[in-house]
């Protein structure tokens, strides 16, 4: 899977996260079959065009411990993500240390790999004419 295909798969999966639900960068990576690429999921979402159509609900992806990742000093990305989640009705708590956190027990979305359409075209196995050109759908 090249970079463009990876980004397309990330966006395809993230579009399926239901409103009022969140998942982790790592879980998105697992769902697209690249479980060691959670940072790449973050990068794909970082470079997401605001004009993406259909829209990609990037705000529904958080760190594996439920925290909203800081975008670095002097940026407002974490607050924008909190505001976007709150607008959907997701409760975002502030920890004692000042971290913004979502409770996965209440708001988590963690379907099993293989049960979500990744939008990735599978290469047919040798002698398997049925799969040629088929899209991986759960």
C-alpha cells in the first residue's frame, strides 16, 4: 500500500466512525491492516484537506489512552478537536494534569478488524478470479 492508498484507507475508515463515538489512531491502523502505523494515521489526518468530500470526521480519532493529542505549543488544534466533539455531544473531561480526555468506556468505537470496509482494493490470489477488482468490504 503506497502513501496515497494508506491515506485514502484512513479517510474511508474514519468516515465510518459514528457520531458521538471515538476511536484511537492505533485502532484505525489495525482496521486498515497496518497495526504498527498509528503515527502514520495521525499524519494522514494532520494533512487532511478541509475541503475533503465527503468530509472526514477527524475529531473522532484520539490517542490510545483517550487523550486528545497536543498539536504543539501555541496551537489550538486540541481545543478545536474538543469543541468539535462537544458539538456532537461527546463529553471531554480535563484531567488533573490538564489533558483533554474522552472515556472510551462510554464513547469508544472499536469494531473487530475485518468487519469494517477499508475501501482498499485486494489483489486477487493466484487462481482466484472472483476477487479481481473487488473492494474489501466487511
